[in-house]
C-alpha cells in the first residue's frame, strides 16, 4: 500500500511541487495527502490546492507555546492518517516532542552538505568558508537542529563567481531530484532510522 505523506511548508514550496510531481507517477510508493503551512499566504498553498491536495493553515502565532502549535500540526496529520511527514522549506523549529513522536517518519531537506552549514544563511556560510563543493541533504529529523541521520545527498560545484543566489539556484535544482528519491527510499522501507543511524537495505 502507498504511504500517505504530509508536507509542511512556510513559503514558495518548490520542493513540495517536486514531491507532488513525483507522486503523480503511479509507480511512486507514496501519495501526497496533505499540505500544512504555518503561513497563511505561503505561495505553495495555491499550487497544492490546484493539484487537488487538501491544505491546512495552522498559524503558529495562534498558539502560546511551540508544543501547542506542534500538537495542532500532529492532530491534523493524524486526522489525515499520515504515515510520513516531509518538511519542505518549513521555517519553524519543531519541539523535541514532535521530533520524537514522528521519529523515523519525518524527513527534512537542507541546502548544504550536512553536517556543514546548519541553520540559516546557508549559502553565505558556504561562500564565506570558501568550499569548492556544496549541495543538499535529506535527513531524518531528530530533536537537534539539522543534525539527523543522512538519507541522501547531492553535490554541486561552487563557482568562483557565485553569489548566495546563484549557488542557491544550482543547489535547488538538485534538491528537486533528491527529495523524491529520498522519500522513495523511506516509503519503500529501504532506509530506516535505527538507534540514531540511517540503516539501508538493498532491494531484493
Ligand atoms: C530549500 O532550499 C530547502 O532546502 C530549504 O528551504 C528552501 C525551501 O524552498 N529548507 P522551497 O519552499 O521548497 O521552494
């Protein structure tokens, strides 16, 4: 049976679009069943709606604590019977409670080769460090920020003339291929989180 996927966004939603596009293939092992945004006017919401995917806005400002907000998100995911959650440009730090509750079923995409350049201003960090290669990472989410076990990575060259914007664009193109590939691995049970490590099994 196909895994039921919920995507959490805060903005543009281009990674969300790539997941929706991949799931449109009948052979893909997961279906996108719900998109949740903490921002009411997130650009991605309109696209999800146009693709006939249910959308919910859960404004974080309406909740007193981080965990109250996370409980509302969790409830919405449970109501839709979601198996796997993909963070895709979701700009809220999730509580330890949420990360533990969804342990092994919660993925994030980050625009660097983790463990390098965590947090924000990622491309500025990369250019400042002078690395000649950067990229993107899909990882399991654990309570510590941008620190979960790695599911998949893609590398791109850093060009001498790069600005944060040109580097971001080169990496984003790779993100759009990497996230569907990583979700496929998890949905097919070819990667799992075990004792804090990503464990891979080859297809039989
Ligand atoms: C991506 O670069 C992603 O890696 C990062 O935030 C950006 C989101 O872009 N977490 P989009 O909303 O998916 O277009």
